[in-house]
C-alpha cells in the first residue's frame, strides 16, 4: 500500500523477483503545493562533493522561485541520488530553481529529466546552443553581446555568465572586467527577444573574483569582450539575459517536440530506459548488468523517485530492462531515466 509522506507525496517499499528491494516515492502532478528541484553538492559547480542527506538538510526552508516569485520556501520531503559526476562536477547539464546552472553538452545525444513551471515533465534528447541565441542586451544602448559560456572558466576575449551556483566568487583574475547585475527572476531558459531583466549594481574594470550573491549574476569579460561590455553598461542601467536550448531527437537532427523554455529544474542521467511505455534496448554493460539504481519515472498522474538496492544477496540490483519492467508492471509509468 502507498503510505502518505506529505500531502501529494506517497511512499511504498517493494520486494520483487531477483530478489530486489525497491523503494519508491511518488508525487501527485496535480497537487499544486508539490514541486521538484535539483541540488548541487556544496552549492558549487567547481568541484563540491556532499551526501544526499546533507544536501537535503541544506535545502530545507531554502528560498525558491516556484510560483514565479521570490520567497517560496521549501519543505523538503524526498531526495534521491542524481547525475553522475567527475571530480565533484556533474557530468551533464543542470537547471536548479529556475536558474540555468550548467550548460548541457552540445549535440551529445541526450540531456536529462526536465520539470517545468507549468508542471510538464519530459526526458530530453539531443540539444544545441545556437551562439546568437545566448546573449545579453543592454537596454540603454540597444546593443547586444553573445554569451560565450555559463559558470565555467573564462577564456581570452570571452563573455561568461556566472550565477551563485558556480562558487562564492567568479574565481577570475584581474585581467578583465566584471559587472554585477541584480535580477528580478532567475537567469532561466528564456529565448530572445525575452529574457531575465536585471539592474547593473557595480562595474569592476580590471578586477576579478567578484562575489556572486543569490539573486545576482556577474557578467565577466576579457579582452575585446570586456571592451564591448564596459562600453554598454552604467550603474542603474538595465540588461536582459536571454538563453535558449534548441532541442532535437536522439539523432541530433530531427526537431524534438518539447521546449526547454521556463524549465524549473533538470538533472542528467545515463539511460533513457523507458520511452513512450516501451523499454529501450541497450548493449552497454552499464545497462545490461545488474547494479544498484536510482531513477526517475513518470506518467500523466505521478512522478516516481526510485531506489533499487544492489550487490547483496538480499537485493542483487537490476539491469535497465528489469528496471523498465518494474516501472511498467508495478507503477504503470511510461517514461524513465
């Protein structure tokens, strides 16, 4: 039986063939008080490592943008393991609390689970960032400038956007220029001519390592990009930050139906094992062998958060095919990552 964990969230434990112990929480997609967000270890993309329980503790009573206004606070009920990582850095892209925190790799074939402000959910396929669609527009001058990157090390003649997910500061040297901008909403996926509008608070020529407060971003430029940036900003002026994700099927050429605009949270994964109610075949040893698993699955009514124990006599773990069968037979889910 499903046991209520909170309004709109239920929990159940399963013992299935294998043997396997499976732990599932489900969220009612129709309950407007429930939402999904992703977490970043130690709150920084520069190489933080942290347990899930520690991240969950930090996010209790945290401020979010759900409802499209600052000030909503979280009562965290369920947390599960997410994307793989290397040296503390998530393998894939990530959207957290409406903020585009880490770009997905271009034309990599897959992206991740996405949860949107209108309560839509999808599992992303191949994505691409058209350079001209990632830009800052200076409203006072009418000029625009392309964003070369997001929350990564700044290179020569580049303009990089830093959010508070990167680290406490931009970690840059004094060879460029940095502009602190206070936003009225997160720098989310908002394609041009739309965008997140903010006000220039501080201009720092020949200065780096700018502190990045929660509701601010830093525009950091070097070389020719810094010259353009400084020529178009004044304290008190407004800027508009637009970002767009172009979405394709797994083949990276066929347009995909789902639009990333106003995605509230996303997390990467390795195998899109269940698609349109059909288990997806794979010859990858990571998919065909039995291992412990964490997964997210969904149908039109529920989002399911799944943990499968493994590598023991009490619970041997599942292959992707077995995980897909469990999601179909026990949960009636149609998508799974």
